[in-house]
C-alpha cells in the first residue's frame, strides 16, 4: 500500500498559537484515494530541522506532503530546503503561476512587488502544480529509487488552509498517476440518531452481503452523526449494483439517513425547505442562538429562514413568544408543554411554515444537566421530543442543536409526506 | 534551554477523523514555563512505530510528552512500549490512582471491572502523577544521561483532552524540579480593535523602556484580538514595578484593553453586566445568532442575558423589532438607521438595560461583502459603528460578532462612566 507522511511547518504551530487543522483534512483526502498516512509531524521555521525531517520522512514513506513556510515574509525557508534536496542549481520562473499572481493582486488593486514575483520562482528540478487560489505554487520533487531506497515524491503546498486543500485534488491525481494506484470509488451516507454500535448491529447482515471488493467504514462524529463510507477499489461500480445496495440500506435505516451527498444537517434542512418553498423559524432557550447560527452558516439561508427568538429569560418566553404564565409555573421551562408553546409562539410571530424550539439544561447547573426538550410546529401539528447527553456545557449545546435540527428534518419530511 | 517534543497517538488522528488539539494546548503550557517545543508528531496505534518514535524523540529533546493510547479498549499499547523502554520487569498497582478509579466509577453508578483496575497498574520503574479527572494515570519515566546522551524524561498522559490538560500543571512542576528551570512569571493583557502592527507602533516606546529581564510577545487572533504576553524570568516582579508598567500600558491603550485575566470578550461583557446588575439583549441579522451563542456559552449568562431576536427577514425586523418600513425602504437593511432601530426595538421588546444589533453582508453575496453595521442602545443613548473585513462567510460572521461584542463592551463602559 502506498504510504504518506504529512509535515506542517511553522513556529506558530510549535508554540501552540495555532492548531494544525491542515493535516487532518489532507489525511482524509489521502485516505479516500487509498493512501495510508503513517506519520504527521510539525517542525519550526528552521532550515536544518526542516531538512532533517523531510529527509527522514522521504526515507520512510512513499509520499511526503509538506505545508507552510512558503509565504513572502517567511524567507521561503521550505523552498530553500527543497532547492537543496532536489539538487537544483538555479531557480526558474513558472509563467503560469506568475500570471495567476498578477491576476490575484490586480483584482485586489495591489501592485506586484518583487516579493510577490519571487513566489513564482521554483527550483529547476521541481515540477509545478499551479495554485489558483493564492500566490505560492505547489512544487513536486521526484526522487528516483536510488536516493531513498524507494521511489519517493515530495509535494510542497502553501500553508493557508484553503489553498492547501484546494490543491489536494491535483496532488492526489499526480500521486495516483505516479504510483499507478487503483482508483477508489467512495459513497458516503450520513446518518443521525443511531449510535455507532447499534448501527453496526442493525446493518450487520447487509454489511456481510456486500460484494467482494466493497468495504465499509464507520465515521462517528458527535455533531454530524455517523457517516457510513462505502469504498470500492477499481472503477465506479455499475449504477444498478450501487443502487441495489443503497436501496437495501435505505430500507433498513429509513429516515436516519439524512444525506447521500455529505451534506450537513443544516444544509439538508435548507434543501428540504427551498425545494418546497417553505420557511422556518426557531425559538431557542438552552441552545442560545446556536441553531440559528448553524442554519445561517449556509449561504442563501435568507430564502427560507425567517429568524429566531432566543428567549433566555422567562419574561421573553412570555412577552415575545406568548408562552402562558401557567405553563411555566405548572410544568417549568424545561418541559414538553413549554417547548410546544415556544414553537407555536415563534411560528405565529414570524408567520413561518415550520418552527423548532429548545429548552433544556446545558450545564453545569440544572437537573438533570444534559436534558433537552425540542418542540416542533406546523400549521397542522405540534410535536415534542427529548434527548439526553452527558457532556460539558459547550458540547451539550452542540449536541442539543444537532438533535433539534435532525428532529426538524424528520418533522418536515413527515409533514411533506 | 530545555527542549520538549510532543507525540500524540491514535489511528483516528492519522486518518483525519479527529484533529489533534492536545498538542497546541500542551505547547502553550510548556512555552509559559520557558520550555521550547521543537517537534510535534502523531503516530498510529502500532507498537513498533510508537517505540521507534519515542526512542527518536528522547534522543533529540530533554522532555517528551506523549498522549493517547492508554484507554481500556486500546490494548494499552503506549503503556506496553513504556514498560519496555523503562526496563521494567513487572507492573505494580498505584493505590492512589486505584482509589480515584473507584471513586469516579461509583459516582457514575458503575462497577469497577478488571479492565478499569488494570489502568492503575504501571511499569515498576515509572513514577506516577495521579489523574484526578479520569482513570489512566500519568507515568513519568526518567532516563539517566547514559541512555540517550543527555538526561531525558518521558511523560505519558491520557488522550482525553481535558484529562491531558488537567495533568499539565503537575507535569510542568515536575519538569521544573527535574531540570532546575528558572520560574517564569507571565502577565497577559487582552486587547481588541488595534491591528498587531499598529499596536506595536503605539507601544514601541513603552516596550523599549521595559526593565531588563522582561520580554513581550504579541499573540494575534482573529476573534480574540491581540494578546500581549509580558514574561519575566525568575521570581514574580515586585507588585509596584508590575503595576507601574501596566498603568503605563493602560494610559496608552485605554479601552482597547479588555482583560488582564485572559477572559474572552463575552466573559468580560458578562462581568461588566453582573457587576452593575444590568441586563442586555441582542438583535442579529447577518450574525444569525452567533452573538447570542457566544454570550450564552458563558455559564451563568441567564443572570444578565434576556434574549435575542434573530431577524433574518425584513418582515421580522418590522413586525417583531418594530423597525419602521420607511427606514428599510429609504436606507436599506444594512445601514446605521436600521441597526439603530433594531437595537432600540429589541431593548423595548425585552426590557433590557442595554442592547446590541447587527446587519451586514457576510458573503459571498452582498455589496460590499464583509461590511457590518452595529447598533447599540441604552435608556440614555443610541450609537452606531461599522466594521469591514475581507474573509469568507464563516470567518466574517465570527469577526462581525467579536466586533459587536467589543463595541457593546465599550458602550457599557462609557455609559457606566
């Protein structure tokens, strides 16, 4: 199996000022292509340390991906190291990257300085993958077998996360071509509401019946639920084979499947609403605006999202949402009665087709901490449900919000049915 | 200078399923103690890979901190490696950790299983730092000079982030004692609203006048602003010396300083309000609930936070917040007039003492994307301000929210004055 190491460069990583998020995202892309990551490393902006580390990594894995240390103010320390490793004797200008640099800077109304121009200059023995999202290109250094005991390839990516990730499809294509990797076809099915172990039990017969060459991975996430990743080495399987397998899975899991396109819960809710021309509003107590924040993180949410009342105090629940005082005094604010009244109240207030409301104890106070009630309302019905978690305050708020979005999704599906 | 490496263990890190956040937080704590981190590494749950990596790191730095691979289901792979490296011939039970395990499990109503009990068992040649937050203790393996060419110490921490970080004060204390490190005293001053380069210029004369032994670090963050970290090697400086320096800084930066205790903006706003028995409400358009979510992330926010109206649609701005239709038709929703009316509307609606409102273009649409207007209201006055950023949608929403919280903080200060 082809192996890879990932090396991130920057003093700001080593002093803990920034958390390296590039490595995990690059690892996901490599994994999808069937390349196994064996090591992740971070080193500072020091030439000897980078050089030692890259040499060591090239000796122990087929592919090395390095990010960072390429900015115009960073003294191009990574590029200098690659110059040496590649045995280059001069720098050459990559004309394609230079024209991208001109285009990017002129669109920002900036002049192209010598320091910008220098970013298009690469060691002569390297290949170049242009970076369309930024000024520093990706360089590819190919080492023949003699050098490290095996064919090794070094890809140097910019450190800016969206530029590094933007370059990954081209990098993966290059790796697949150089190492003659069998292509892998992936299909990811997002589920919510069934724990990983229960899910595995539910679909064990289906999983055992998968044709040879198919494999299944469970990727659990506290907020996204469990993603099921079906992988097939070789060409994309025939449509009818794939469709047969998926419809088997749909028959078992039903509504627990919320996306077959790796969408988030908030994006799926958005698509359901835009698709039917309907609108939604939210009334949040314990989630404190988190659900609104998730819904509005989707570009274009203003087409279906009318707004939220974050009713953190009893008085706002009563005066703005119109929850009757007796409901609160008799049942308390964390009750099915209260969230039903909150959901109905915000729907009336905003005139939306659907609404969702939350009230619970995020912690550390409240009894029991981790309990949330969710209310759902439409013109034809009102429903409530409760969920319990055992996390700290911030994680509870996240899980409450994800559960409420999932309950809203199922509610819209049942009402549209 | 004493150097350290950090090694995180787990296949889930290498496949990119989780992002390693432990390393950055551990690095910050080491840095504060004057220990320089030279390398961060992640490896999988494989005994030979862990053994090779730890041996290599122990050879190149004084201290190695390893996290993960200690759970009851992980086959204690890290512990097995440490057993071998430490030259132990048997495991011994750490009675203090065993009693912590009993206490933790009984408080959850669980029985102590053999797998739990095994976590208190450590290689005989290791010292133990008890883990009061979880079941796996910290082991300390001390290697004499002969082994790696220098005195080396290996600390093995649990992988659960809050347990690993909870153990760091004791780990730092142990390192300082073993390596006779001079203590360092730190004072961090949080600022918002002045860019790093402008800040450096503003305080350059003050910085140059710092007594010898004092050093200053700039730690910029897009959401928290710029933290200024003043460090002094040796004992804590005399109170009057420190107070003299800080009052010099306060005279230059004034309101731009929002905390001398490393608080967040939302925590500072909360303290200002609880201190004066006042309340606040929010009205959010482009920030879509993010400000509410930040305010309610602080435990105890219900004492001063009444709620929010997330008015994503024009109709909610008019019907719920009472923004007059002419204001919107004449000035548009992204205008000082509209945010002033939103802020006044939500204050009237909730009866709060203060309010803050936002309206802007988070992007990718809107012209100009990145512009936000912030409205502030109290019984005695209404103010507006605008801020511009050039980021993507999610980052713009974060920066809009931080700017609004900072504007609210300054507004409360000026009203309380």
